[in-house]
C-alpha cells in the first residue's frame, strides 16, 4: 500500500511516498529556513507564502522520485495539527484538492504522531514503547500503546526543549536555530564551567520546565557584561546543553523504570542532538533498555514520517472529508478533526 504524505506545519514544505508504513520511496523537502534566519525565528507570513509557492512542485517531485502517478497512490495523508495555522492550511487545502480530484481517501495526521513514526521508517520498532518527543514546540514523554493510541506521561509546563535551546542560542549571539548552533559549538566548550538549575516540577515526577533555565542563561550573560567579564560562548553553550539533556534523560529514565518500559525511542527535531543521543544511549545501556533513534534525515520536519503514520491511521480506519480543518494546537492523545 502506498501513501502520499504532505507536511507544511512550520517552515518545511515536504512530500513523500511511503510503502506499507515502512519503506520510503521518496522524500522531498523544500525549506524556507534561510529566509527566517534573517529575523532570528520563523516568520509565519513568509512560511505560508513559500508553502503556497512550492507545494505543487514538491508533491510532483515526490511522486516522480517514487516512480508513481497519483493513481498509484492508495491514500493522501496530511499534517492537520498542531503548527502554524497559515502554514498548515496550505498543506491541508492542497491535500483536499488532490484527494478530491484523484478520488483517493484523505487521512489527517497529527504532527507529533508523525515525529514518533520517524522511528518506523528508521528502525525495526513496533508499539508498545516509551517515546521522548522533543521538538521546537513540544517536549513530551509519551507512552505509545499502539500505532494510534497514546498516553502523555510527562510534558513541559512552559517552553519546549527546542524553544529553550533556540532562545538560549539567540542570547549567546548564535545563528538560528540555536539548537543546531549549540550542538555544533558545544564540543569546543567545557560543559562543567557553568551550573544551571535542574528544575523539579511540583506534583509531577515526569514534567519538564525549561523557562527557568532560559532565564538563568540570560542572567549569566547580562551579569558577565555588567562586570566586564568575557564569556567563552562554547563553555556556555556546552553547559546549557548539558542542563537541558540532563533534565530530559533523567525524567525519561524515571518514567521508563516506573512504567516498566524497556523499549525506548526519541523523536522530534531535538532528537538530532548529539549529546541527547549519546546520553540516552548510556542511560539505556545502564538499565538494560533498548534504544531506538530516528535517522538524522528524519529527525526534523519531513513528510515521510507523515506518510508512515498516515498508513497506520488509514489501517485503523481514519478518514477525513472535504470539511477537514487545520488546528494550531491539538493534544496527541485525544486528536480529533
Ligand atoms: O521537529 P522540528 O523540526 O520542528 C517542530 O516540530 O518544532 O524541531 C525544530 C527544533 C528547533 O528548536 C531546533 O533548534 C531543534 O529542533 N534542533 C536541534 C538540533 N537540530 C534541530 N536541537 C538540538 N540539537 C540539534 N542538533
Ligand atoms: Zn516537527
């Protein structure tokens, strides 16, 4: 069975054809990231315009690279939530038109469920497992009970991990996205040079809070400026990255132990982080857990993960009509459309 996936929730316009949920036949991504760098973050207006300009050719290319026509496709899967509303609407409306014209079923896909599916196209993993989902907008510890059933065990109370890394990167004067810049610079720094708080969240052993860490890095930079002291940015980047990764891996370990999961996976843009990947591996080796990681090319936003999850949603009977809308927010465990 071949699913055409379409993704446009942020600044990547992507299309992909995936066979039987696991075999990626094509994976095309057009990104407007370079334009957003000028402004230090994604400008929603620009992102939507670029989606509208290139979605048609991105889909054509994905079909051509998979050696397919629209008629060879069994269903069209599209990200409908969560994300930037103007961006999502371009993908949703394009997918609706395509499905209607070609008389193919339309399958709505939750973006974060898609990120989790990046593991299905990267490794041999099947639910149930525990997944740490860390992206620019989300930080969740999610029990993946089946391909379409999820339970949130822990979540961020404020900023997402990627958001905290991006904001910290900006404070340090690094290029957007800060998460990528911090990962690149950290090996040159001393991660024990600065100590950041390790926040504990009341009433939950598994929730995260990153806003205090972010304030702390801003204060460190301002205090140094006021005292006329030099800061070695690599030390600050490495220390901040350590603080974020420690929080993520500690809670992940605790949740796995307490809920009895031995199969663990990571997903989302921050899953590309080299320290997170290494530290999660060490934690899993220590506990005798099995760790699954998405291939680097599937960590960031892409449509192959949407087509993969779309396959499992399709098999579970999920279909949308022409009234499908896009939503800026939507919980992963109670996703509706
Ligand atoms: O999943 P994603 O591409 O988009 C969302 O759905 O949000 O995640 C983007 C986030 C950004 O915050 C970016 O800084 C972060 O992923 N990111 C990284 C790395 N690569 C991307 N953070 C840390 N280390 C990386 N190597
Ligand atoms: Zn994403």
